[in-house]
């Protein structure tokens, strides 16, 4: 075969391979470092109420495919998307159920939570917005062609939430090859929870939220693909230490940092070569990346 034809074929194969590989693996097959993924934290949470369907619609409308969310469980076993362990800050629960302090998510049924307004606290424009179930949320992501960094929040409060979450994901078609390869990462501040997800479904990409000691990274590399620290705790030295390990899918460990909301922070972490930037202000991060 002609040399140029061989080169073209190799390039086409590399491009096709990259389409189906996680970010960290794309980096491995691409001599040019790709820019970090921009992840809309709790959806486009600077512009719409966090962890709601309007927040992920807004992220999509702004042109961002990756969103982050938080998953917890109701009293009667429904998975819902909400950050705090109480309903107080992001709903009108105090008005609707005045005698039920401290208004913990796990003390309310799904039907009760479905009555709450999860938008008015943010702006009257979002009055009537509901706390979505994970199933509703996944269907909207699918409709919007979005990608999900799913955080299992406070798993110690919800025994078995890992298997239950995987079941909802499977029922929605999110555990097929195409979703696993490029559209889903499951993360938690709980290493035990992330390990459980990995053991139950090894094909799922996982991330640990935090900054383990360098000496412990090899242990995490047995069950996580990414280490996701607060951006304020990251350094070039730590980045190199993370990269020196390969995760369960054979690629060097990746890094998504949180929560970067300004240009200076974006430039700093992009300089470290992070794979993803989790942000409340995705367009600020995107604009800063364009200047690099
Ligand atoms: O994805 C990182 C970030 O979401 C972790 O912190 O409290 O916003 O869930 P928090
Ligand atoms: Ca989160």
C-alpha cells in the first residue's frame, strides 16, 4: 500500500478508536493533548435551579454535553436527584410540610417530594419545577444527548444505593457499550461506594472525589479510573503521581477537578493537564480555554 494511504488509514483508525474510548484513553492515542471536558456542575446551576431538568436543558442549550448530578433516596425507595441531604434549601418543603423538620430527603416519600417546588427558591421564572427522579433525569439526558458524571451522595445513609442506581441506569439503557464508553462516569466521596459500583459492574468508569495520599493511589487504581480533587488541592506534582497509575480499564488515571468558576482557575488546572473541569459557569471556563 502507498505510504500516504497507510498513514491515512492509521489516522482514520485512531480517530475511530478515540470515538469509543474514555477521555483518558483518548489522551493516550492522541499526541496532541485534548482540552479538558467542561462539566456543568449540578447542571447549568448558575442559570437554572441545580439538579433539575431545566438545569440540564440549559447546559445542553449552552452547548455543554457533560453534566454532574447528585443522587439520593426517598423514604419509600425512589432515587431522586438532589444535592443536600435535606429538602430545605432547594425546595419549599418548610411551607408544604411545616411540622416535618429537619426535612431530610430520606424521611419523605417520592409522592411527597413530587409535590414540592424546587425552582422558586432560585427564581420565580422556575416556579413549579420538581425534584426529578433519577429515571426522569436519565430520560431527559438521553433526549438531550447529554453525558453524566453521576455522584452517589452520602451513600452511608442509603444502604444498597449502588446496586439500585445501576439498575436504574441499566433500565434506561445507560449500561450498554456506547454509554459506558463515552457518556457515563459514577463518582462518590465514599471510596467504599465507588468500589462497590466497580465490583457490581466493572465496565462502568468510576471516580473518587477527593485527594488521596500519593502513597495510597495504587490502591484506588484497582477500582477507579479517575481521581477528582478540589482544584485548590491540585499541583503538578500530584497530577504526575496520579498519572503514573493505570486504572482498572488499563489507561492512566484521569483527573476532573471541581469547582472552577473563573478564568484564572481554569488556566491553572488546564496547565496541569486535567481531563475535566467541573464548573457552575461552563461558559466562563469555555471562554478561558479558548484563550490558551
Ligand atoms: O463533582 C464534584 C462536586 O459535585 C463535589 O461537591 O458538594 O458539589 O457535591 P458537591
Ligand atoms: Ca456533586
